[in-house]
C-alpha cells in the first residue's frame, strides 16, 4: 500500500473523526479513558482505533471484550508511540484524526469545539486541547512555546485551569500529541509522525512540519481533558536523544515565541548564556522580578506565572 493509497483511504467520510489511542499496559487507565470517551463524546460520529504495543498486563483481555465502532491493532512488539499512531492513522476511515493518550479522561463537551475549529478555519490543520492534571485543577497543557534557543515546552503549565489566559483560544506553532486533532490530508502530506523519535518530540516535530506547509495550529480550551501524564513505563527514557534530534533539526528554524504569550500575563523572560537560569521580569511590578533554574531540557523548577 502506497502513501497515496493510505491518504485516499483515510479521507473517506465514514465518520466525523477517527480517535486513535496507542496503548502499552496500564489497562485500568485505558478502561477509564474509554469509559469517559463514551460518556462525554455526544454529537460527532466517531470510530475508535486502539493500537496495542504488545502489552503484558490485562490490556489484551480488555480490548477483546470491546464492541461497537472499535478497531484493535495488536503488535507483537512495542513499536513506540509514533509507529503505533501511524498504524492507527492508516486504518482510519475519516478525514479527521484525533490522537489520544490512554492516560487521559475526556470531559463533557470536549470534542465538538475541537472539530469546530477545523470547520471554521479553512487553513487550520491541528487543534490541541486544554489538558488538566487530575488533582488540583492545574493546567498540564495549554499550548507549546519555544525559548530563544529553540527548546519547546508547555507554556502556562501549573497555572490555575480557570485562569483567563488558558481559557482563550490561541494560535501556536505546536501543541501536544496527548490530545491532538489533525486533518488527515495534512497528516499524510507531512509524512505522518517521524518514527526516528522514540516516545517524545514527534508531536512537536509534526506540528512544525505542518506549519511550514502553510497550515495553522490552534489551541481550543473548550476541549477539556484530564491527563495523568507519563504513566507508561519508560516514558522518559529517550528524552535526551529525542531532544538532540529535535534541536539538530529545528534550532535556528523555529520562531522563539514565549514572550509573545507571557506578555498576556505582564511577564517577560530572559536567560543567561547557557540557558541554565531564567529571569522572570514582572513588567507591572518590577519588585516581583526573580531568577529561577532550568534543567537540561529547558524546564523550570518553578513555573513562570504560577
């Protein structure tokens, strides 16, 4: 089957959206994801495609008992997030693909607003959701921003989930793949998820490729999803090589944009030469300006704006 065959197949409008869920163990999380998906996805027609990456717990038995518009793809080995998502996309029967982590819990009314963005914006290709930690009502994802050295991160992570800045639709260069809606046309034209990345950065890489093709990437806060974040075993094992590959490809190409977003909170960020420390400038109250430490991935020990 050629890529053009795959693309033709994937845009047949049998459903409004194909929801693709890659899984590896953690059957209880998968069950909860499917339960909340069924409870809270009224309106659009959808199919569910689950790609099991050779789980060794009770996942196979759980999936064997599913009915309805559910397709299960069972791999003999763990092929990783990117490959599993690509397999699911190739089996999809919709012009819209929604990649969803199995450690998420979609909330009431989450799906229609995401699809509305694609229906309303002709050049929109990708839509990300407002992801919230399951405890404390804090933001896990409200868009991805880029530091001056090109390093991506979840901006506003840790902010109160009801803060106006994370409840306003916005354009970004990238959003997370934990809940990512994309036109099938754009997904296949961009070459799908790059399988050179191992469980990390493939979502950001995809968004940047799609953006360079002239499409736009959006954040829609009405798409509310709880996210337990990173519960799969070994989820962070490849962070360093993934970051190196990403930076080799995109550093100097991607637009640093964090201060455009932080300006909405009256903040501006600056860095020392090796990006190990960040100074948060409070534009309206300079007495609150402070400096924080960053790790090798550019993540802060303390979240700006929280």
